[in-house]
C-alpha cells in the first residue's frame, strides 16, 4: 500500500509543486491550502490513515505550529515543517511542539523529497502499523524474541509497537524521540555523537554544529521522561562528544 502524505500550504504554487514530486514517487497525496480544512481531514477517519505530514508554518486562521500540536494530540507519524524564514526560533518552536524535521523556504523539491523518504524509512522501520503486524510482534515476543523489547531503568521500549512505558504509565513520543531513545538504550551506556544520531535517524551525512535539531529533541525527550540535566537518570550529555544512557 502506498504511503499517504498530507500537504498543507496556503501558497498554492508551492503546495502544487510538492504534490507533483510526491505523486511522481507514487505517494498518495492529500493537499490543502487551508489549515482549518486540513484539521477537519486530520480528525476524520481518513486522517487516521496518514503516514506523514508536510506543514507550512505561516498560514492564516490556524498556523502550521498549531496544526502540528493538534496532530501530536493523537498521532505519532512524522511531521516536516516548512518555514519561509530561516529563523532558529521558528525551527526550535516547531521541534518543541512535536515536529520531526524542518525545511526552510526557498527549498529544492528534491531536498524535501529526500527528507520525506528518510522520515518514512525510519517511521516504517520502527513502527508496525497494521493489526496483523501487531499480532506477529506479540507472537514473536511470546517465543522469546527479546530484541523486540528493551528494558532500561523502569522503561519498557517496545520497538515493534512503537510504545514506551515508564512503570505502568505510557509515554507519548514522536517518531524522532522514540528513535533517539532506542538508539541510546541499545548502545548500553556508550556515547553516541550528535553526528551519529543525525545520520542514524535521518539517513544523511549532513550535520552542523549550528543545527539544534538533535538538541531540541533530546530536551523534549528528557522532559517527557521526567529527567533533569544536572542529575540525569536516563540521558546524560557528554559535553563536546554527544549523549549516552546513564
């Protein structure tokens, strides 16, 4: 089944251009020029079938940031933000509200397409979507396939179902936050650099010391886990090197 992608941008030319490139890759595209209409779709039954969303930030009526918040109330699929301003504030705000990546306008359509593919690869790799897959995962767990679940200091990280619990409390993580936690826990206390995390999660070599993407996701992850920077229980910053599980 082809992946379903939501495009929301009030600039018709940009939305139409992105749609063309996605259709050429055989994605199913749901396109909206109005964020409010997109929200109606997201809250419908068809909205539950989406695999990824591309949202413009600056839109009248309802901003892309607000729309991202609405998505994160119920869904964990990747969200890529489009911003007309190359502003660190916009980027950090978007990531804090649950976005997984951002692309600054003007952008090359092929660059956005590469980001879409990278996010979908990661999401599909660590998320089992269908009920049948969920049953298969449970069966494997019952047969002792321990690699499907990671236990760490009261955390239970189910790689197959993309679920994290702390004690008996479910922790709602974005796909990127889940991937970071999984990678750090799998390293068993080994330090993972920001460059390594970026390459593992996005499937790209690109990384800049001025890129706050990993930093913001780590901060959000710590907040959800109830962790603190000065006395970390789960994630420790190794200054100048990267991050590791305590």
